[in-house]
């Protein structure tokens, strides 16, 4: 029967996939009956160093044992078989090619091969217990021959019908299954029912009722219901009509999805049938195409059938032989499989040559195979089934130990497979199997001056779909703004990594890719870094003191008890202060002059140490300070922390990220001991952030920090109070070397900030929107990255705009400076422009400016000079006070930034401020190079965001020369040994053309002496040889001779390697001139050293005498 010819996509090979690993030809050779029903094994592709994101292939092999034929009762049930043969247009081609056969080469088309194989199949069933029907299908299906008993000559008629089949049309597999279903389901009950479907392609056409949709030429209207499998009913698919339905849709118009849904719907009807009756419809799908076609496997899967694939006539014939044996034997088993696994893996894919319905929920994968087919062996002694093989790909979601079949709490095995056949059942358990996965866990704790802001934990983050090693966390919605110094505490651990890199990325949008270069390495031996601890200044804490001159001494308690009032006005700079316990007022501090906020002069108490025993200082004395840094106790222990103070104090300690206030008595009081009585478990190897505050309104003072072991506290002090607690002995004072300063100045910049420790890597301080990026994995021996096991992007964290000041200082006159000279040292503050967009990140071009100006105010300066520089009281541009070598002062004016708009686009605008400067006057006491260190020259100010900040002037160097002397010059007398080598004088006589030997003696007092000599007048010798000797105790050291030849009449002689003029040594330099000219002329030698006053030597010339 030649069906209507519609266009069709062409496929050209055979599929041969038996259900559940039933190989095409691999029948078990061992025909001996088994005492047990099955064997089972599990084999994994990898056992250790599995990476997150990687997959583990685990192969399962379940082998049913042969069954003795004597144990199988003879089956006399009627067998009904429906052959479904594809007659679509592509069946006219030869296998594996889209061309028709060449009769010259005796080639066969796909349909010709199927006809021969089908006829052979039919002829094997010469049995009145077997009925076979024939359905052909292309664009739609048609019953060619109803179920016909194969006894007598009926097989001949059926083979004739097979031979009469012709090609043409599309591929409507669903309609073929529909017709087969109606033929078998309408037939007598109690029969064994089989469907054998052959196709060379995937479904391309489907069928509908006339009422299901409206057929419009070559298309179909949009009122077709959802094409999801299982949502179709008889209203849309005419299942009951075994011949044909009114419509079929041509495959030329891409209906593959609808066609597949139709086919899988009908396949499910076949599969469900076995659940409703005491007999089942067993399905066999044979694919004739080059590549494995998952669509046809899906059809076989929902039909609970078997799927085969083949690519030549021989393999097709073997498949049909296999099917014939299965039908003939009619013995099948049911298999159940279940595997448990840990929650750090999940099922990604099940790879099998068979259609496999599996379920993966939670930590378990399971499947049931209803038809494990046995075949009678060639010696007819046993029934054998092929091994069932499938591979499960598990994806590693997290590191650590991975278990398959992990034992339960009672030690029982949890993974198994069970086979049921002939009323018998056997279960085989899989052993627990441990796999080791490489893992990397990364945590990042971002904190600023107010404490922890946000945390990143790679274990809580889902990896990227594009890159399974990428674990990004974006917190754009949180709009985190960093306050003060901020740190990223990065911790990581893994069992197979040898590098960790990070960097900060400034970006206005969430980055999508990791940076290419500029990565920084983290030491793998340091899982957590704390770069804030100042280890070099052990025994100290960081301090900022505050001006309390506005508060009255020993009166007005309410103001003194107000922390904001006490810490309102900071002094010039933070300092490192020794954590000593002073025992006298002189040890504790001293008075200094300073300039108050209003410009008036005042005196203040400046401490030399942090702590002080109880003592009277002065009725005029008052102070307020904050101290912060780290506490490292000498030994492990449980301690009660406390403070003895007169007047107010507060104390905070941070342990494991939690800050506890152990003392809170910020008020005017006499000497008292304060504590929260909490016991702290402190470890000697840990650095605990601490923050202390202290003020005194005058008179007596006391401030001590104590740690009392728990046992001593409970035995001696727990139940005491008042004055008894002020007598706690000094042995409980925390030792000085237990303290370490912080490098952060932030607690001194914000009134309400409590120092909680800065741990990790410091984030950038420049304005920006920062993301923390990292990657970790393995490098090879050459240092090249071999693999990345984990990476991520975390952020953003915003550093808001602040003023950036460039601070410079230099001498006004760059000329040589001498001991005792007074010279001017100029300080310049150059504000950098601030782009408008930096202060207004969301600005748009046409916005109205948010603000026309910003001002930096309360500008203060402090510098400590070395004692060798004499600092003058006079200054320019700064109101200053001098205390020994320390100068502090206030600049009378602030720095105002004004908005500059180059265009109407506000995003192109910027704020600009003019430089300001001030000057100091200094006079050096020593000749040397002076180094003005950065950390000793500090500018503090209230920034444009209202925060107290400090900056430092860059290091500056300059040289000061001493005054070396020319002690004598004149005619050289010779090496007479009398230490009187020079006949000195300003006016000398010489005879024309007669050499005259001169000498100059020097007393060198500077590091870089410079002797300048200028000759004027006529001389014959242009090359002057200078001979230098060192004078030791006035005598020439002849072994110290060094020579220098110079050309011309102007000479500069300095300290050189081959002609030394060393400080604190004396020398004589000898040289010879040959005067020329005429009588009455003169030669003048003008000399000076270190640019002092010139010394003149005149040589008057006379003619040679007339001897004849």
C-alpha cells in the first residue's frame, strides 16, 4: 500500500539498544543453572582527588543467573504480535546514505532489508499459538493485515503483504502505536501481546481528531492544546479508531515536538496497559539510523519496552532473531535497584544503552525494570538473560568524603538490587564505597571600623552554571559603605591546592569575568592574616588624645560624663604610647604649650605612658584619651578583666569576632575598680583587639588594666566591693609587653567607633566600588596555573569620596646650607580635583548640582624635629606653639572646593580647590644630611564627609655643610720636617718664566667639602699638577700622597675616591705655576672653601736680570 508521499528529514543508520544493557548478540555462554538469581557489582571511574564540579562515572552491572529449564513451566498461552514497519520516503534509500540503491551493485534499500528480515521472522512462527498482524506507517498508519494465525498458509499471505509495501510520506510513529494498541487491546484477554516497531527516523507527523483542531492547508491552527506528554486525551487523539484518523500533519513543517509528544503518549498507553491487566503488551523498538536517536529511546522508555539500534542488514537480522527468542521463551523478571549517596554529590545523568526510567530524590537514585527477558539456551537446558549495565554520572557539589551506599546508624547496608522471577526473589547489597573529593572552602569576612559587615562562605553559594568552579556573591542591594580602615579576612582550606590568589577590582557594575593579571599571592601557610598588628612596637598601644580645655577642672560632672563632649575635639595626631605603669607624676607626663581651636595659646598635659598608679598630679591637670590595639596574654587561662580608674573609663575586648564591654564607668569618680565579672578564656597565642577610654577632670589620677585568674577572683575578690577592690595588688596588672598597637587611625577619626580589631587584607582606601576576586587551585613545577578548583567574585563594597591632599615640603632656597644659617622650610597642601560623579555616583548629565562647594576645616599640624635642628618661633601661615623640638599649630583657613562645570553635562563637572601653604624657620646645629621623616609630620583635618582624618607630609632630605677652613696659603718651603711648610702672605714675588711652588693648607669640617680656586693673569703651564698630603699633628704624611691633574684656570676640588678630603682631617695641597707676561704684571690665586669668604694670593712678576 503506497501512502501519500510527504517530505521527510532523512536518517540512514540502524539503532540497536536492548533494554537495560541487553547487548545485541552477547548471550551468556554458561548454560548451567544457578543456585542464586543474580550477581551485582559497582565500579567507579575515580577514587580520590575528585574536584568540585567534576563528575564521577559509576558503572553498575547486574547479571541474572541462568534458570534451569526444568523449573520453568511450559507456556501454552496464545501470542499476538503486531509488526509496525516504517514505509516513509527515506526507507527507499540504502543504509547510512541518502541515495537509492544501485541494482548494478545489488544494493538494497532499507525497506528491502526490513522486508527480508520481517519475512524470516514471520516464518519462524509456524505455530497455531501465534498470530501476527501487519501495520505500515508513514504520514499516518494503516492496518495492512489483521492478527492472523501462523498455522497453515497464512504466513505466506502475510509475507506477500510485507513484500507489497512501498515507500512515501513522513514518519508518524504515534499513529503506528495507536493502531497496534487498538488491535491488541480489542483482542481476546489472556494472550501474550507484543509490538515490534521498526523506524529509520524520529517522529515527524502526528494525528488529531477533526474536532481537535482546524486543518488549514499545510498548517495547523493555534487552538491545539498543550503538547506536554500525558495531557492528551481521546478527544484529541482518536485512539479507538484502528485504521486512520482524519488528519495528519506533514513533517515538512517543523512538527517534531508535537509528533514526539503524540508518539510518547501512545507509547505510554502501551506501557500503562501492562499495569491494568494480568497480561501486558511487550514493546520492541528497532531504530534504523546512523546515530543514536534519543527520541525513539524515550518512546521505548514510556512503553516499558526494549530499544535496539543497528546499522546493517546482519545486525538487523540478529535483532529480530533476539526478539523471536524472547517471544518464544516468554520468561521475564522484574528488577529493582536503589543506591544511596552523601549529600555532596547529585545525579547528573544516567547513561545506558537501554531506555531507563529512574528517580533521583534527595540522596537516593532508584529504578525498576519490569521486563528482564530470558531466552532459552541453544541446548535448551537453561534460560539465560543478558547482563544489565548502566552508568550513573554523579556531580560533585562540595568537597570532602563521598560515600556510595553509606551504612546507616546501625551499620546496615543501604544500597541494593532485587530480582524477582518465577515467584522467587533475591536481594544483593552493595558494599559501602568511599571516594575522596578535592575540596576548597573559602570564607571572607569583610569588616570596617564599626565591625563585621558581611561574610562570604563558598559552601553556602551555588556555583555558576557556566563555570562550576565559580562561586560569586553579589551584594549590590545592600549598598555597603565602608567606614574607616576596612579589611577582608580571607580564610581557605583544601586538600589539593598549592596556590591562592586575590585582588580588588574597582567596577561600577558586577564583573562577569575574573581579571586576567595583577593577581596577588596569599601564603598557604597563613590561612588568616592580620596585617594591622604593629609587632615592632610591642609594649605600646595606639593613642589619640583630646582637647578638654573647654571643660572646667573639677566641676560640671554632667558634661564630663558625656562621652561626645569629652571626645569632641581631637588633638593633632594619633601616637604610639608606651603601656608603662607610671609611679610618679613626672614619669607620667609633662606640660606643653599648644594652640587652642579658637587660636588662643594654652598649656596641656601630655602623658608619657598609658597607665598610672593612684597619685595626685595637679589641680590644673586634666586629660582624655582613647587607646586601641591588641592584647596577647602571657599564658592560657580564664581571666576576669577590669580597670581601676580615677576618673572615668571604659574597656572593650573582642574575642572570636564578638565585642564585650568588660568595664563601663565613664563618669566622674574617685578611684574605683570596674568589671563586668565575666570570665574570659584567653589563649596566649591569640591577639585580642582591645579598646580603652580614660578621662580625668583634675586632681588625683589612676588608670590600671588588670587580669585576674578565675580561681583568684572567686577565692579573693568576687564578693568584695568598694574600696577593697581598689587594693588589688599590682601583680594582676597586665604586663607591658602584652600590648601591641594597631596600625589603624580610624578609632581616632570617629567619635562613636569602638576598635574591634582589623584582621586580614586591607581594602583600598581610594574612592571606588570594590569587588574581592579570588582563585585557587594547582600550579605546575614551573609556576604555571594547571587548574582552578574554586574562584569567585564578592561585592561590591563602596569607599566613598574624600579629599585627597598631596603634601610636600622643601627649602625655599636650594642653595647650600651651613651650620647656623637660618632658612625657610615651606609646606604645601595641594588638593586634587574631585570628579562630581565620584561624589554623586547615580548622577545623570542633566541633573541639577547637589552641592556647589565642600570645605575641609579644622586643619592642624604637628611635627617633631630632631634635636640637631633649632626650630624658630616665627612662622608664616600657621598659628603654632613650640615645645622643645615639637611644633604644633592650627591653620587659620580651611580648604574650599568649588564646583567647576566645563559643559552642561554635570557628570563632566568637578570640584577644585586652590593649594595652601605655610612656612617654618629652622637653623641647623650640625653639618650633615637631615631627614624629615614622614611619620613625624602629620596634618589632621575634618574631611568633606565630616570625618576626622590625618595625612603625612612626604619624607624630605637636605644637607647642611660645615665651615671648612683655609688655614694658610703661600710659597711652599719644602719637606723640611719643621712642620712649617708654607711662607704665607698675600703678596708674593716671582720671576718671569721661573716656576714657583705654592701650597694651601685645609682644615676639613664638612661631609662634602668644596674647594674652589681661580687663577687670573698669564701663566705658561695649562696643566696644573695638584699634590695632596694629609697633615698628622702638623706633619706631612708622605705615604698619603694623592695627585690630581687639572686643566685651565678654574678648579673645583671635592672629596673623591682618588683625592680624598675627609671630614675632621687636615691637608696640604702643593702645586706649581710658571708666570709669564711682562714686568709689573701679576698672577692672582682666588680660593674659597665651602663657599666662605675668598682668600687672595697676589704674585707680582719681574723680568729676568740682565747678566751681560
